[in-house]
C-alpha cells in the first residue's frame, strides 16, 4: 500500500487545493500516511514572502539526511515560481506542478515512481484555469470547509507575487460551485468559506453572472450549512449589495476581512491599490451602519519601499481610527519581478522589524480591548472540536470569527451558547450556558 501526505503552507486557497489533491490520491487507491514519513510527501507551497519559501526549503532539505528520502512533490505558488531550481537542488523532488496543473499530479507521481524521472508541470498560459475534477476531501468530523470561487488575480499590486504565480482572474461557473458546496455540506461541513484573492470581483467575467452577492445568497441557502464566510475582499470592488446580503442573510456571518495594506495615501498610491484612506474609512462606516457587531479584520504591510516615518504613523493612526478585531501584519518582503522591487527607498531589516513590532503592539492592545467588551455576553459558538491544547477544553468560533475556548462536554458541529468570562488578545474563554 502506498502512502502519501499533504503538507500545506500559505493561504486558505492552498488548504482547498490540498484537500482536492487528497481526494485525487484517495480515489486512485492511495492511503494517507504520517506527514514526514510517507512514501510520497506533497508540499502545497506559498511565495507571498521570502520566509514562506525558506520554510519549505528547509523542510524539503531535511530529507537529505534520510537513507531513502520520500518522493517529494512540490505544487502551488512556490513550485510555479522556483520549482525547477528546487528540483535541481534536491534530487528527491520528482514532481513540480503549478497551481493550475493539480489535476495531473497523481498520475505524474505514479509515473515518476516507476521511471524515477523528474516531471515538470508548470502553468504556461496565465489564462488557463484547470480545476481538479473532484470534491475536496473532508476528514471525519470536519466542521469548516472551503471552496475556491475564482482563480488568480489581475490587480498587480506593486509588492505582490500572486498574479505572477496564480495567473489571471477567472471565475468558476456558479453551478459548479453550488454543486461542490452541496457535496461538502452533505459530507458534514457546517461552515463554508468561499475563497478568492478578490471575491468581490466574482462573476464580472461571466456572461450570465451570478454576481458575488447573488452567489453568496445562493450558497447561504444550501441545505445543511450553518454558517457562510468569504475571503478575501479587495476594497476597490467592495459593494453595497454585498453589505446588504451580509445584513439580511442569517447564515452569512457578520465578519469580513478587508485588507487595507497602508494608512497613507501616498503609499497606497505607490502600491497601486486604487483607493484612498478616506474611501476605505467610508467602507468601514457603511459596514458598521448596516451590520451591527460586525467583526472586521485587515491586512497591513509595514516598510514598503519609500514608506516614511510619517506614512508609517498614518498606518498606526488608521488602526486606532478603525479599531479592527485583528490585523494580519507583515514586514515588506521583496518579491523578484514585481514593480516594488525596482522602487527607490528600500528600508533595512532592522527598521522594518521596529515598525512591525510597533504595529503589532498597538493592534494587540486594540484586539484585547475589543475582546474584553465581549466579557459577560453570551455568544452562539459553532464547535470545531476539542481544543488543541486539551485539558477538557473545547474550541469553536463566534459569528464574528472570534475563537472561544470553553469547558466541555460538547460535540463538533453543534452550535452552543457560551457566556464569555475572560478575554485575551487572540481568543475568548467562556462557559456553556
Ligand atoms: N488579495 C489580498 C491579499 C492576498 S496576499 C488583497 O488584495 O489584499 C495576503 C497578504 O500578504 C496581503 O494582504 C499582504 O498584506 C501580504 N503580502 C503580500 N505580498 C507581500 C510582500 N511582498 N511583503 C509582505 N507582505 C505581503
Ligand atoms: Fe496581490 Fe493585490 Fe492581487 Fe491581493 S489584489 S492578490 S495583494 S495583487
Ligand atoms: Fe501564498 Fe499563493 Fe496563497 S503566494 S498566500 S499560497 S495565493
């Protein structure tokens, strides 16, 4: 019996691709093994920052110490960007595939196991959008599921590698998405997240729609689902229609990730984001007016080339103004071939680290403050399972996407009422009511 394991790095789109790959291998009679000790180790990789790539390099490199290294498969964004070089460096990497060649991976692996040759399946046509024709694998008891609704991205923000490795924006057919969602719901998924680099643009390239708000409404009405989420949103394509669906569909969670990236108009312009700080602030206002208690998270880059102290302070000020529930912060990382790579005024590592520390500190205070405001309230928590650190604790999330730990007994997939008793910056604790 041949074993495989799928190791996922990067964003939720990779989680989804990994789950589809699992289905494809299982359908061919393979068996899931332990990560790190299977016959075939698949790496679903990310290129968003240099660190994301270094991590995978060191994981793959350690197989050099094995007497018989596994057959390593490199797929995803990093495979597309530097897969040939990785395969040249580590001879146990036998199959390299870009994000749009996943469907060919299991067969290529079987061939490489037979003839021991390297197979390169890179995406050449950026318009190509080849889906793996199977539903993502769902482990027994899995509560949260993902479905990618659009491939690629056309924005070409100055710092970002995604359009280069994931190709052009392409919406999947609405019917196909609904079929996949229904199948996941049938397998027990309770909370479904629709994925894309910019879900708000969904459908704009389909002759007969649906639009994203329409799709979201249809997904929210699929039998068996308890909650629906979506990620992520580009402010440029953000719409009032979407806010209306959030306000009126019970199953669509009052929670949104709306990446801002910078609080300085000058930097936003350099990044090519297409909106101003004021426009962003109005979107937040519209959201909060229409959806009370909405949880808003964001993404922010510090140390973009040419970011002055004043620009940086404008980002800090924006965090204080908006008061996000959570912010994914990152120090700018140079991505080869992007516009920002060629810009003036790259900051040194120490300065970027200082700015990163400072935003993280400020945001931790804000998150803690917001979380404390939940203490004493009772929230509907969708239970995901026993908490990873055990001690009889269970974990789940509120509609706003806040993680809640509480004392059991409980059951994955149930919605329980939990009274919040204490708060930390990153999660809440409570007791069953
Ligand atoms: N499509 C989303 C972002 C996807 S990438 C959007 O438009 O906002 C996820 C996050 O990684 C980004 O929001 C950004 O904050 C971060 N990121 C992307 N490229 C980066 C880079 N070169 N350096 C540091 N962070 C980066
Ligand atoms: Fe990258 Fe910008 Fe596309 Fe987001 S919208 S994936 S940041 S290019
Ligand atoms: Fe990373 Fe690719 Fe996602 S670069 S963030 S895995 S789209």
